[in-house]
C-alpha cells in the first residue's frame, strides 16, 4: 500500500536571530489577507515561500529560496528522520486539552486511480494550478498536507511519545495551539513506521490542492523522463500522518455564505418550502445549536431573519446525482443539491467556482457578514464525522468541496521538504 520515506528536512538555522514563533505561518488556504501583510514584514518568515508576493510569485519564491540556502538562513538536516508533530489544543466551551499525535514524512504521490491514497473532497482548479507552478519553480514542499491512516493497535504511538520528550521546537501558534516537533533518527524505528504504512491506505484529510499539485507535477515530470523509475524525487510529497482511531482527531463544520441571490427573500423561502420544514427562530445565535445531532438540518440567516431548515425525508430520494448512497446521505450533499441546485438553479459544476459563494468556519462571522450587509444569507451546517469521511473515501466517491475542516491546522515553517534530486533520499534503502 502506502510507501513512505524519512526525509532530510530543511529547517531554519539556529544561528538566525529570530525565535521560531516569528518564522511560522498559517497554511496558504487559511491565512487571511491581514495576517499575510503582517507576516510579510519579517523578511525570513515562511510566508514568503508558501504564499509568495510579486508579479511572478513562484519565480520570486524560487530566487528567495536559493538566497536563503546560500546565506545559511535555512540548512538541511544531515540525517534522514521521521518528524514527530504533536498539537495540544482546547475547543471553545471545553476544559479538556486534546493532543493530536502525528508524524511528518515523504509519501509517494499516488494517482487517485491507484486507490492507495483516497480523497474525500473536490478541489478548486485555480488553486491547484497555483500550487503546481510554485512546486515546479521551487522544488520545495513548504508545508505538509494532512493524511490519515487507520491503526487500531496504535503501534507507532509508543515511539512518538518517547520522541516528543526531546522536542526540537515548542511554540504556540496563531490558533492558540501548542505545537511540538521532534525527530526520530533510529533506523529500526523508522523501518517500523515504513512497515506499518506499507499495509495501509491513506485518506487525505487536508491539503487536497497541494497534493493534487504534487500529483500533476509528478505526471508532468514522468512524461519528460524516458528513464523514469518511480524513485525520483519528483515522485514524492510531504505529508503529516495521523491515526483515525485517536480520540483527539477533530473535524469542524464549514458554513456557506452567499453574497447575493437573484430572487426575493419571500420567493426563496417559498421555493425552500417544497423540500424543507422551515421553523422561524427569534435569535440567530441559536442556529448552530438547534441543528446539532439532527440529520439534514441547517440554520438559515437571511437578511437578518433566522430559520431552522429540516429536509422533508420523503423528498431525499429525489437526489439524482450519480454518487453512492454514502454521499447522498451527507448533510452537505442535501444542501448543495436542494438549496443550490433545485432552489437557486446553480449547476453542480458551477458551484465549485461560484463567485458569490464563500466558505466560513466561524459561526459568528457568518452572522456578522449578513448583519453588515456584506452578504445576503448564511447557511449553517453540522460537522462531518470521521466515520462519514471513511465511508465516502472507501466508496470511491468524493464530498462537495469544503466539506471538512480538520482542526487544528498544521503550521508552516517548522520544516521544508526538497524534491531536488541532490537533496532527496531517492530509495527506501538509502534511508536505512
């Protein structure tokens, strides 16, 4: 199944007169414009490699990367390793501290048809093209995507727990999460990691655009190389792997916000009545609470008025998309089919790049956007369970875009992964 390799990571030099907190950054698809501008003020922050500026950002990132290498801003670790990464966090309203345990390594960029690495979401084409260009010019993975493997016996956790006692970095990030990084160099232990994953499929939790960028780059380079072996550096991708069986794996909901609709509020509600039971609510603050645990239930905040929506069970069979039952049963499938397609008349393919639609994880921000007039309506949804993610992945289907938000997000800047041939370990035997 999944082939993984240790890596010789590039990391910030300990001679650099900056604390690691000043060098890390959020992932490219979650960093806000305001955060970006603040981070750009530090000339050595990792944002310059992950979300470069300029008229030709990929070229500028490649030039900057070369300068950093030549000046010793970043240096390559002399030994290959498996990098252990723990994230300690709390959820709003809870006192319990969670710890998501995982490790960072290289993994082969498998084509979806190989059924080794399984996706659960659609991607947005423009974002994929951006990632391919950046990877091609820099030959660097500036951040790890997030993958999931299933190991009910927790074979690897004992080694990770031991390693994390001697951290390389320990810091608090922009999410308020405590991030801890350590490394395993022991050959026998690294072989254990490789052996365990060799029997597993991997579910892609987060980073679909970055992974698809690596996959397309691999295809491009393979076509250009008549001596392709499968072990060239371009075959591999940087991934953070966590165990689906852990209690501390959390998925948060991603709500939908529409800036405009071309019909009146009255007409919109009238069309919804054909498919949903609509219950007015006095206070929009209740919307994320009244739907908890209820299948096919949504909160609607429309022009300052709050409603609970619940699909009429007898209409569910009308979903005629060519997808497995596991996908038809998802809340977000119901939302995208009945509200976006049936009620608003937005074709499924158009929904992927619909300019009036945005995605918002913060419930309060959804309400604020409508109250300020920045948006016409917000649709509040429940989270997706890990069991649902597994069922959809194993069915071979995918969810609507932006279905899941695995929390917390990994951060960028702890380490970088090169896919330059002379900086890469090109075969499993070379690691050990």
